[in-house]
C-alpha cells in the first residue's frame, strides 16, 4: 500500500476528490466507496496534521486555509508519483520507432560512429535517420518537426526547443606547418594579415570575438564544406579557423598544425536540441544520454588538447 509518511496515498486522492466535489456524498459516489469510509479517511488526515481540512456547511464542505494549502501539496505529491510511475514503467519497455537526428558534417564524422554503435547496443528497436546540414538548417528542421533531435552550434534559443549544453570548443588557426606563423598563440586581430578560407559560422564567431575596432580579414573565400577547406589547406596557400576536432586526425598525423587564439578566446558551443513536445519520450531521453556520453569520450580530449 503506497504511503507518504504514515499517510496513505489513497487518502490523499480521496481528500482531493472531496475538495473538488465540495460534497462528501458526491465524492463518495464518484470514488465508489461508502460515505462513512470516506469520512474516516478525511478524519485520519485531520488527526495526523492536527488541523481541520474542511469546514462543514449545510450542503457540503469547504476547504479551510490549511486545507487549501494541503491541496497544493497533494497535487504535487500525486503528480510526482504519476511521473515516477510513468518513468519506471518506461524503463521496463524497450523504446522503438524512428528518430530523425541532425548533425553538421564535421560533427557527424567525429561523433556518429560512437553514437550509432552505442545506439545499436542499447536501442536495438530504434532506427536512426541521420541528416547532415549546416547548424542553421538543422535548427529550422527541428522547428518544423522534420527532425526530432540535433546537435547545433551556437544556436538561438527557442521556446519550442529543449537545449542541453554539450561542450565549448576553443577555436584555433589551422594550416600546413610550413606556412603557419611562429607564435605559440595569436589574437583574433592577428588573423587580419593571414590568407583565410573559413566557414560562415566560424567567420561569425571570430568576427564577434574582436575587441575594439573591427579589422577586416584577408578573406579569400567563405566555404561551407569542411572537406573543401581540407583540400585547400593541403595546397599550403591558405589557413582556416576551426576547433581542433574538425581536423583532429590531420593534426595528430602532423599534416596540419594549430595555433590557439586568445584575448578573448573565440569558442564554438555545442548544444543538443530536441523539440519540447517530445523531449520526455523514452527513446529521445535515452539517445540524448548516448550523445552526451559520446561527446565526452570522442570530443572532450580534442577540446582540451
């Protein structure tokens, strides 16, 4: 039998029904019990707290000040019990169905192997459809319902979306070792003298990080594709600004090198976003946990390198 302290949860529900009906006889009929039994439950509550919950009227009952306050507590108690019942019941059921998940191409290359591999183990009845696009486009698709969940970069908040911060990645200047400047770190203003190709999103972050009067960058091209930027970097004629995770394998192999930026450090914020109308679904919650774990395993070492 469910109890809160020495109270029965049933007694709390009975109390709420009487409060709603304003009449013990009608409440007893609605609950399907005899009136003396209902009166006994109410009396037990009043005795336990040492206060009157109802004032008896000629044609019914009315909540006292203590009764009104206890009604608010009762609603919260019942809501929490129902939420716990829903959560625990969901744990015993295997989530199933299709989840449409969005990611930028750069992040997909780093994260999706871990996310998909773990999802196959933990969510065998769930099928994932992975959509790759720019963060702004993924944001739009979440709002329209085309996506259920997505990893966004520096998104604008929306009441339609539930957002969980994942990681803040500092940006670096990246290029071939033989053409890179010699300092161990650079300011954002120092970039104005360097030949840059950069994604529109990175350009926005770097421009916003400038202190004082903004300098014009020596921008050779804005390029959306990180793979195209990789090809351009291989020529040794240009440099770019990205988080280290974008070219981690190339940096580790020595094909590219990175110089940190400072004063201030421009950063890319990764956020896991899902629609508020399905954020509580068991499959979405489970996948969200897998994504967070994958970020910690696959990307945090890159961000801290």
